[in-house]
């Protein structure tokens, strides 16, 4: 499973949407389920699933699949 597939799985599972709704371009604006509370839950799910620690200050930057993938690359996790 590559980084995108992991992110796709985590987002789909956390937001309770079909994985095919998550593309490499998806952002919080594309999914009604990705609201502020869901975003916090998503950040926690990413931490648990990908074995990383996210600073609360980074949460606002991680509102799209491309941003999350870039963050993982920067952290050496993707």
C-alpha cells in the first residue's frame, strides 16, 4: 500500500465515505463530511495509522490529500 492508498483509507474510514470519493486532489472543501470536528478526528487517525505525531499548529495546513502527502514526505513517512 503506497502513501496515497494509506491516506485514502484513513480519510474514507474516518469520514465514513467511499474510498473512491478520495482522489489525489481531494480537499476538505470537496467532502461535506470533512468538517472541523471530523478534521480533528482525521488528524488523530493519521497519527495512529501512520505512527507519527502531528503538532496542533500543523492541523490547519493539512486540509487536503496533497498537503498531507507533502507533510508525510517532509517527515520521512511518505
